[in-house]
C-alpha cells in the first residue's frame, strides 16, 4: 500500500516491523502510528512509538527511523544537468 501526502510526498517504510518483549497479557493487537502531521523529510523513530510501559523494544538502535516522508517530485526545483 502506498501512502501519499498532500505535501507531495510518500511514506517510505524503512523498518516495516518491530520486535518487542512483554508479558503475554500486554501483547497489543496493533500499534497505531499517526503520520498525518508529517511533512517532507520528517521521520518517526523507534523511540517515538508509544506502547504499554511493560513492552521492551528489542533493538540496539532506538534512534533508527522506522519511516520517512520522501518527495515524489522535484517541485519547483529545476533538474541538474550532468
């Protein structure tokens, strides 16, 4: 599925899945990430995901982005000729 934004960008899923460690009673059925206010070049990082406090992210790098809004065109910029 391709997500297009009014700012002229698309959602680039850098990390399509995350692994958490938690008690079985706290396993979420889904994790919702709001991307509606993102603009071109904005990112959401692993550390930005809000989950139950008992969930522990199994990653060595919480500062890694999970998604980024990338431009779909050059906009008003002229292409550079080689």
